């Protein structure tokens, strides 16, 4: 092949390859930017790709046009066009340089945004902690009110029944006919009041099932992960999320489940040291869905595991005393109310894995069945 | 802002009177060379700055960083190559004695094509790492 033809071929193919790869890069980063439009670094890289593509195009057009016109013996025309082509090329180069130099600014903005995000996250954590305390106080007050109401409602029929039965037992109640006409109807009336109170309580409990909705476990776990990853990273713990590709639908109470999963992740973070790792995974399980939270922390002794879900222990899963009563017993209660199961697999020095499984379909009266 | 204003003026004058602002890509005459060489110097500086910041920032994983860095370094080297090539080009009368260098200086694609391929691989790795996982985990490696 002629040396000039070889040079021409190399020049055309080189510029064309550059333009093609610049286009592919731009397409990749456009996809990234579309899915992460709130990230300044994505936007910056997309802009850089656009500038590279423009440069590639201007370069390709200039070089290829030059070869075509010279090949067609239109040297004069190329001579007239070349200043404009050259100007465009130089402009794209200056544009590309300007975009590239903006990286420093983009990094500064990104760092500032991260700092603000952390502040916001700390504030949110504080608010959540306060909210948990408020909920706890409200819960205790509600429980006290319910108990007082219950005591008040029950006291009257019980007193009446007790009085009537005492009179019957002392033989001061008169003849059989007076017992039948006075005491029995009164006793039945008070018994009916007691039954009514019990019925109202049952209705109150059954209403709780209405708060159960169809949820995606992936979405709940992702939210919890995003909420806690900052804390883990600050401590130098690698935290990874591996979500099931398909949606994991089941019925449950979103807020309570989120609170429980966050608590489990927080437990894992507290147990781990820097350079440990936490893996969170969701998957299908038989006729249900499951989540696994594994860590490479120090693990738990068998004795602690045996007592870990006991109500009278205010301990976390690693046996440490906790200042609040919200803990694993509560989480177990929550999981069981969802017809689910929770298990812990651990041993000293080989980490801990917490497995939670929920059935996909809530059977009829499942809530009550779970309670029983 | 100064850079933006400069770029604006550059664009306007380049299209109105390319010869007057010495912005001619073909560089057949000395008149286009100055603007083009200045653009090369600016781009060289920008790419070196980009490479330095990629190296320093905790934004990318090992593969992404390696690809971005290689791309930027190759691009910077290409700028040096092109800068020298324009000076030695036979179209510039003062350097006609370097005519034997034409095959070499016109082969600047040797650096430019691998450079864009590196950038492309970096973008591929970014997309794979970010979008195949949770999109909300973007750039969480930053430790600033």
C-alpha cells in the first residue's frame, strides 16, 4: 500500500475510533447522570463526556473532510473551509479544557454537599432518638390509661357480682323465687357487661391488623441501609447491600419493621470494630421472603443466645446492657406478629448472622393465629 | 467567570474572522498556530490537574481510578505530542527541514485512541459499579 494512503487510512480510522468511543462514553455517563441526577459528580462526568464527544466530532469532521476534498482534487475548497473547521476544533479544545478544569470546583461542591448531608443525617438521628423516646413515653402512658380504664370498667360488675354471690352464700337472699327473680337477672346482667368489655378489647386488637399493608422488603431494607451506612462508614466498617433482583412482597407494618431492622443493623455496627464488615442480603425463602444481616464481629456466646429474646433482659444481642427497653425481645414480638421467624447464628470469633423470614401471604386471621 | 467571558469572545471572533484570531485547525500557515497551540497548553494543564485530582479524591474504586488516570495521562501526553508536531509540521515553513518526521508526527492517534478507550472503560466501570448496585450509593467512598 502507498505510504500516503496508509497515513490517510490511519488518520481517518484514528479520528473515527476516537469519535465512536467518545460517543459510547457519553451514552454510558448519560445513563448514569439520568439515574443520579442529584449527584454533581455524575453531572460533571457527563459534561466532560459531552466535551470529549464534541472534540471527537470536530476532529473527525476536519480530518475526514480534508482527506475527502484532497482526494477529490478540491484543494482550493478545503483551503477555504479549513479555517472554520480549525476554529471549531480549537474552540472544542478550549471548551474541553474549561470543563476539565471545573473538576476542582465540582469536588469542592461535592464535599460541601456531603458535609451538609452528614449534618442533616446527624440531626435526623437525633430527631429519631427523641421520637423513639417520645413514643416510649406515649406508649407507657397509653398502657397506664388502658389499664386504669380496664380496672374502672371491670370494677363495677365485679363488685356487684361479688356482693350478690356473698349474699347468696350467707343465706340472706330469701326464697328460691326471689333468687330467680332478683339475683339471677342481676348476675346475668353484670356477666353480660363483662363479656361486652372483653368483646370491645378483642375488637380493638383486631383493628391493628388494618395497619398491615403490602410491602416490598427490598425497599424497606434499602431505606434502613441508607439510614445506617453513614454510621458504619464513620466507624470504618465496610457495609454492603445485596438485594434480591425481584421485588419481595409481603404484608406488614412498615414503620415498626423499619425500626426493627434499623435496630438490628445498629446492633451489628456496635458489635463490629473498624475493618470489620456487615453484609445485608434479601432473598426469597420457601413461600416467603427473608433478610439476613451478617457481621464479622466478635460473635455471641451460646449462653447469651439462649437468653437473648427474654423479656426480662435489657441487653442487646451481644449481651451488653442497654439504656432503653427497646431491644431484641420487642423485635421478636414484631416479627411474630407478622407470622415470621427470627433466628441468630453465631459463635465467638466467627461473626453473627441474624435471619428473619416472613410469609408472603398473610393467612386469614393470621394475626390472631400468630398471637396464639 | 473570566474564563467563560474569554471563551465567549473566543467563539465569536473565531467564527467572524478566524484568521484574525489565529484559530485555524489545518495550520497550513503560521496564522492558525498560535491559538491552537494555546488551546493545547490549556488542555495539557487541565488534564494534568484532572489526573492529580482523580488521584487525590476518594471518589472512585481502584479500576475506575486507574482508567481515569491512564486516560488523563495519555491525553496530556497527546497534547505534548500534538504541540510539538504542530511546530514541526512541514506546513510551517520554518520547520520544513523536519519533513522526514511526517509519518511519526501524524500518528498522534497512538496516544489519543488509547486515551479515549481508557475513559470509556472508566465510564463502563462507573456504570457497572453504581447502577448494578443501589443507585443511591453513588460516590459514597468520599472521606473528605
